[in-house]
C-alpha cells in the first residue's frame, strides 16, 4: 500500500470490501469500466461535464471509457478526467474508489457548477470554495461507526489549502487577462469569489430553505463538494474545487426560470475559455 493511501479510510474501506470477496479491481471495473492502474496520479472529477471543452488547450485526449473516463495530456502534465454523475451518492462512490490502495491518485480537482446565494455572484463568474457545509445523507457512510451514531448535517468540510491557494493565484491571473479584453469590448467583467458553500441532496427541495443557507453565510449551493472534501481529507489526498456560477436564485435567475440567452451563452463561453486555462496555470505553479 502506498504511504499516502495508508489512511484509516483507505484501510477500513478496503477491508470492508475484502470481507465480502470484493477486490479493488472488480469494483473499479464495475463502476468506471477501467483498471485501477489506468487512473493517473492527477484526477479531475466533474459531476456532469465531459472534457470536450478542454480540446482547444488540451487536444491530446484519450477516451478510456465512453462518456465516463478520459486521459488528457499537455506537455509534461497528464491527468485522468472522470465524469461521475450528479449528486452525492453517485459522486461519493467514485470519490471512495479513488481512496483504494490500488489507485495511485495523489491529487484531485473538482470542477462543476454553483448556484449563487448572494446578489453579487453573477452568472459566468467563478468561485473557489473555502469550506462546504454538509446537507447530505451520504455523509453518514463516511466512517466505520454505526450509522445511527452521528448526524453529519451541518458538518463543515474544507479543501486542501495549497491547492486552493494555487487555484486562486491561477484564476486571478487568467481572469485579469480576460477582464482586460472585456474592457476593450465594454463587456461585463468576470468575478472570482471565495467563500462558504452549501451541499444539498435536492435540486427542487432547496427552494424551501434558501433563507437558511443564506443565514449560514453561504455564497452558493451545489451537491457534491462537502462529500468530496470530507473523503479526500480523510484519505489524505489533496483536493480543491473550481466552480462556475450557472444560476442565482436570489436574483431570480434560477435553473428553472429567469436566465436569458445572454446569461447562458456567457456561462458556456467562460467554461470553454477560462476553466481549462486556469487548470493549466494551476498545474504549472
């Protein structure tokens, strides 16, 4: 077992599988369709996105599993891109797999969408979570304790500080360049926001509790980062997240109503133009 995988989570998860005659290779093949050694040391996880929008900057893409797993390279940097599915149960199980001893994952980046919960988060802005509050039932499964022993609702999970700092430096650099172009076009500038976010188990049910999330001090809401940060911290795997603001309920531009064609096009353009550049820059630091 690699030293970085010698964590309590890695040990008890692997032991639990072995108890029922399940090995790492079998469960990874079943979930992802690839072999453990095909997962590289750097991993990007995305609930919904596929890496097609990376191709302008990262053209060297090899599909390992259709619509699921890719290997991507640029210069001396290579990483595995995994599309996990939306929500903590789908995402969390894949995150669990990365902690297994036979997977040589040493660093993970989450990329995805964020719903704004404060007025100054505009669609197309970028956000880097500094902490994530769990509103997820999946959290109960993150330890060998009896499920009834602890309620994880409200628990705060945090990303790796070094990756978060690198992301912030990279994002500031790329956004500054883009905003100088926006100045010439007299277009709206792109914002970068750092702060606390809430991870929810529901898309529809969240609307009955928006005020609660705001009162917790959350600037945005999504569905996976609390699980992600928790698992990676317990497994001693450095991890961070870069999020694109896709909607904002507070400004009446939710996923379901209020967003204009201009809003949606801006979001798509920022995703295509900036996120790959930021990741490239982050890996160079």
